[in-house]
């Protein structure tokens, strides 16, 4: 594949193949899956506006979490705890919003995410434990917390301003979930690409010693990315609670794998130092499309999981192949 | 060659009676050295002689147990590398401390990125300053946009030295700048180091290659087991004397 490209353009092979493979694989994959479903499912309603906009709405929480994970992975860390942070935040917000209104619900919901991020961050950055183990532990810990918070009960969200703001509402004709996605992607992209903080995140993940001797506070970066991830997982929880008008401990349970897949497929390296927010957006849309298409094709939940798992494997293979060059 | 110039100018760095102990172990004792602007001083000694400890003291990583560090007539107390950089001292580490997957210009400004009035990275400025400096120092890289991992060892070393040159107002510390390089690349890096003289900053170079030391330095300072054995003007000594000083086997 790469040799075909290089002979066509006449530029040095290594340069061209690297650019193509790393940067465009997600777009090509997105297109390929889209075309595949568009053809195979042309009679099943895949291409209807309603179905496509449904994919966008369902993808919003995953995209928001993926943005946080791009920061975390670019800094050379991982955050597995987002899988249970979503439910904790959604439940905390649901309980609060019913009694104290929208603002309190938002503060408590996002605050819960930030606090989990703070806990992860302190353990990783200052106690110097590996983020994989820390967030694996907090994933389990907060899965338990979310179950005990309401004794496995589902909490309905009755506040209509909350469900409008985070779920069914729209602004200028565009659904609020799309607004949240756009705002998060644009802000995330600017912070990641155009600020000193973003540059320091990349430097930390690329070569933490170099970052450190250059005056970058590596622990502070590690703390910050995990708090961003926790806060955004909290926001994802609010979006779930708003859209479903209820919160339950199962929210976000199956998202962890989807989010990681979206980020890696999007072109963010597992080991840090390189990533993209836009790629993560396309990656999560691709995952959403995949879920949607597989359901329309009539695959069972277990088959869907298998296919998604295989796609993650393929993505990791491409990612690591690039890294070892 | 420029000994007259150097002698007239005030030293950029003055170390006086530096002593460093770790617990009961003395790593450096009674070390004194002056580096003048436009001067290249070589620090030589066998493994374990205390060169690394000394670098860490000058770069602010270690605080000396006793003794004074004077930078342009100002006695300073440094407790971290950031403070040393604020005093105009830059270090080119043996591992270069480059972020491999970032561009040359991002590495040039690592940790000190300029921003515009919106608080966003001023890439245009980083790129143009990088291109200017790289041209001045004749570091031959494809472009300021090149990614570090696509560069050769010599080019990387060139980038690391260019970065230090860009930020150092007083002194550059070079730790084994050519240890990992081939013959042609070594010659190129030596050329770059030599060109630093005209920038009126002091250079302290650590090298295991005596050929290189004699080629580049104005003075040579010898360390052995934490003790300062002596300082010689490069023009007035020879390899045999320096080797004798390093090994402690005087054969007169």
C-alpha cells in the first residue's frame, strides 16, 4: 500500500507512507464502513436522516469521553475509570437536580467526575503509581459506589430544564447533544493543538524527562489530564441522564472499550506524544455507526461486542506498527 | 587565540571552593573554576571522577554542600534546573532531552513556548526563530517542521545545541556531545561548538575524547576522584600531561 503511494507521488517513501497511514486511516475507515452499511443496509433505513442523526446523538457521550482520553493518552497515561465515573456522575446529578434544580445538579455531576479525576491524578502524579492500575482500581471502586448510591435503583430525572439542556432540547434547530459535541470538540481541539498546556501534555507523553528538564511540571500535567478526563466523563454522565431522563448504575458500563477504540482508531498513540481530537471525533462517530449498523443488520449484542473487539485489535496493530518504525 | 579577549572579560561563571557530599561520601571537594565569555573549557576525568556531579551543581539540580557559584558577579543559590536556566545557563544533556515525536521548532521552545495575545501558541514566531538559528549554526535539517525522530543523530545533536544556544545568555554545558555520533557527524558538531565562541557565551564541555578536547578547548580542567587536579591552557600542555593528570600516574 505504502509503496503504491510513494511511487505515485515521487516523494521519499517513508515520509509519504507515514503521513498517509497515520493521518488518514480513520477517515478511510469511516468512509469504508459508511459505504459498506449504505450498500448492505440500503433497505433497512440506515441512510435515513433520522437514523444518521440518531447515530450522532447516541455518540455524543462517547465523543466527550474520547476527548478527555486523548489528553490522558497523549500524556502517556490511561484512564479506565471513566467507565464507572459516568454512572456516579449521572446518579449524583439526578439525585441533586430533582431536589435542588439544574445548576446544583450540573455542579454535583461534573464535580463528582472532577473528584474522581483528582483522586486518580494524585495517585498517579504524586504517589507515582501507574495509571493503568490506579484507574483499573477506581473503575471497580466507583462501579461499586454507583451501585450502592441508590441500591441499584434507577433515578428518574424530572427537571425539564435539565433534560432539555442535556438531552432532548435544541437550540437554533440543532439538538443540544450536538451542541455539546461541537463545543467540546472545538474547545478540546484548540486547547490540545494551540495552547502551551496542549504542547506540554504532548511533551510529557513523548519524553517526560525532556519535559521535566525543560521546566514543565510533569506531575501537574498528569494530574490535569486525569481531571479533564474525569470532568468530561462527568459531563457524559449528564448527557446520558438528560437524554434518558433517568440515571442508573449501568450507564457508561460498556462505553470504556468504545471510547478507547475511538481514540486509538482516531490516530492517538497508546504510548503518548501524539494524538488528535478531530480523529477521536471521527473515531467515535465510526464506532457509533458501527454499533448502529450492526444492530440494523440484526447482530446480537454478543456478536456486536466481538466485531468491536476485532476492530480494536486491528487499530492497536496499526498504532503499534507505526510506533515501532 | 582569543586568550587576550577572554582574560580581559569578566567570567560568566565562577565556582569557588565547591564541595558536595552525599551522606558521608565526598563527591566533589574544593573545586574552583572560572569560565569567561567566548571561552571553551573542557572538563575531563575518568569515570566516577565527579564530572556528572559537577554538571548537576552548575545546572541547579544539586545544591553544593559548601562553596559559592557566581554568575556575572552575582552570587546565586540554585535549587532546580529552572533557576539555572533563568540565570542564562543551558545544558545539552547526553540523552539530548528531545521529544522525539514533536517538531524541531516545538523542541526548540519546549517549556518556553511563546503565545500571542489570545494565549495561543505563536507558531510563526517559533518557526522563524528556529529557521534563523538553524541557518546561523549551519545545522542541516530538512525544515523546522521536521519531526525529531526523522533526523539523524548528528542533526538531533545539532538541534539540542541550537536550543541551548537560543536560550543561553551566559553559559552552555555540553555533556559528551559526540559520544553517540559517527566521524562525519562528530566533525559537524565540533564545528558548531566552535562557532559558539563568536557568540560571547562560555562553554563548558565534558568529553572523553582527548582529540576533541585539544581541538576545541581553550583550557582543560582535570578531575580525579572528586578532586581538582589542575587547570591547563590547552596551548601550553599536551596529551601526555593531561593523561597523567587524569590517571594520577605522573611519569616525569
